[in-house]
C-alpha cells in the first residue's frame, strides 16, 4: 500500500483522485481548506490545511510518502478585463508559492520512498 498526500482533496480533481487511489488500495492523507470532509473509509484521513499561512502544520503525515498531488482548486472566472491585479497575485501565491512550500515541506518524506 502506497501513501499519498492530496492537497485539495475535498472537491473536484482532488476528490476524484482520492477516490481512485482508495479504490486501488492506497492510503490517502487529504487536506481541505473550506469544506470539511468526513469519511468512514479506513485508508483516508482528512486534515485542515491553508497553504497561504506562513507555516504549514503537516504533523499528521507519516514518516514516508510515496506521492504528492497539489490541486487546491482556485480559479478566477471573471472576464479578463475585470480581474484586479491583487487577484492575480493571490492566485499565483496559492498555485505557485503554495505548491513550492508544500513540496519543500514533504520532500524529505518523499525521498524515503
């Protein structure tokens, strides 16, 4: 059984990937920010995580991970002409800076697998 961390596991692509990995017999550590998830499946646990916070609390993870999926699910659907610069910055921080922060935090765990 492999162990995966899925950032953004409460909906969308993250939720579908969680279900797929569980159906294949893997262990999933899923995170959510807005929508708390409850599950009775023995191989999944869900944890609150906001990657925009200065420090990431990942103490729920095991000592080794086999995979990381980063899909926090932010998208700005406004017409291009109406998007404000701060909205671009926020999306960049979530989708790029957040991904780097998570990867740096779990890289030692991934290297063990």
